[in-house]
């Protein structure tokens, strides 16, 4: 009998997911003679046993589509909302794996998906994963698919903001995704020529940011572009966060106190507060643009289609060889099987000595430090 392989997509949608599904599916069907089914809406769909046959017809024409034809969700197998309460549905998912006589389950997603897949692997399932995220923060891979498309969109946004910033002599703050890792803001900031780049890895001093903007203004450059990751924070906020981490045994702050701190800018990603501060400190008009979900929507770039197809076909080859419990990582121009246990619980952040940071500093980009 032909082997049966299941595929699901989990976490946030991302450009390149359909290209990866196509790469895996077509290679399994054509090269390896296996059958493929998809589970709708991530681990929830697998729990609810909602499937879709992924035959040649289903895989046709999806290479250029954004999002995922399978749908997605952020539900976790071991903590899933059911009848109004969080329930461990791992056993149900394992049962459905057995009912479909699956020989392997492919999970496409970011850090949370890697963790969920590892959980199922420990239950005895043959699991293999692919790294997907526009944040580019999945550990143990050179790059994740979705990042290249988002980088292009974010760069184009900065390009477009330049004309308004220049015309009105304004400070324009662009908030980009990246809660824990600054790859997107860093890459787009450099490619788009942002004057200030703020990322989670480098806590900023708002006075230093304002000083850099004033230097530009005094030299005749009456506008500035600030590319800010949503997780970027001031030195004061970073210090408070570190202090809170030391007080794990203390009671959680009440909601009113949390709201007051948010209003005071003591939370990551408070781009509105930053824009207000810069206007007050510089005397220049400041405006905020939050790009939001536009960053991960639309047609995947050629780079993401190539990467997703490359990792997808490599995944099919590993399945044919019986290699499981791994993530298919991008390594140079090829792919490498990395043990899931080495991926889970880690995050790929921007090294402080990364060549991109050094290049940005060389062209006088301010990081607020």
C-alpha cells in the first residue's frame, strides 16, 4: 500500500506556505508514489478530523497564492479551547493520526508550531517540520520562508513614506512586525534608507534618537524615517522588564497598573508613545504608520517561492528515507535536517555584531544606543 502523509499549517499565515505545500505534495505524489491529505486549520482541524485530499488537482495553481489553502489557527494540541475551557486534546489528535493510517505528519509553522510538533513527536508520531515566519526568528535555520516577501513589502512602505516625510518635513515612524527579533525592521530599514532603526535586541534611549534627528534637521535634512520593530523598547522599559523577570514569585500586576504603564510607554512596541516623545523633544511634526497585516499578505516573492519549494521537496526526500523528528532547515543553497529538540525553546535573534548592524552604522543609521 502507498504511504499516507498528512500536512497542516499552523500559527500566523505567511507568504510561501502554499508553495511549500505544493513542493511537498507534488514530490511525494510524483517522485515517491505516496498519498497526501491536508488537515484544515492547523492542529484544531486535526483534532476535529477535518481533512482535504491533496491530489494533483488540489496542488495545481497554488504556487503564487498568498496565505494557505489549508487554513490555519494558533491552537495547541495540549491546550485547546473546547466548550469554553482549555483542554488537552493530544490523545484525540493521536487517534486521528492512527485512523488515517498516517506514516508521517508535516507541520509548517514558526516557533510555536515547532514546539507543538515536538510534543506530538514525543507521543510517538512521525513528525517533520518546515520553518515559516515573516519575523525570521525560527532557530537553527539560515532563513524562514515568508521573510523575503515581508521584507520587500516593508521596504516598499519605507520608500513610499520618504515622499511624504520630505514634503512635509516630518518625522515618520513606521512600526513593523517583530516582537522578539528585529530582522524585519533591520533589513527593511537598511534597504529603505531609514535614518533610525529600533529593534528588540538594542534597547534605545529616546533622547539619543531625538538628537540624531535634530542633527539631520540642523544639517538641512528636514525629515527623518524611523523603522521600529513592534517589540523594540526603551532602556527604561527593558530594565523594568528585566527586574520583573527577577520577581517571578511576586503577584501579577493588576490591570489598572498595567494600563498606566502602557500609557507611560513602559511596554514593548509602543510606537505611538515614541512618536509623541520625538515630537516633543525635537519640535518637529511626527506621524505614525503601523503596517500591520499588510506585511504578510499577498503574493509570495520569487525568493520565498524558491525557498519554500526547495525545503518542501527536501522534506519529501527525508520522508522517503524515514527521517523524522526533524525540522528541514535552510543551509546555504541546500537543506539540512535539524533535530526538533535542538529547535524548540530557542529563537533566532539579531546578533549585536551582525554585519547588517555594522553596515547600517557605517552609513550613520541611529539605533538609539
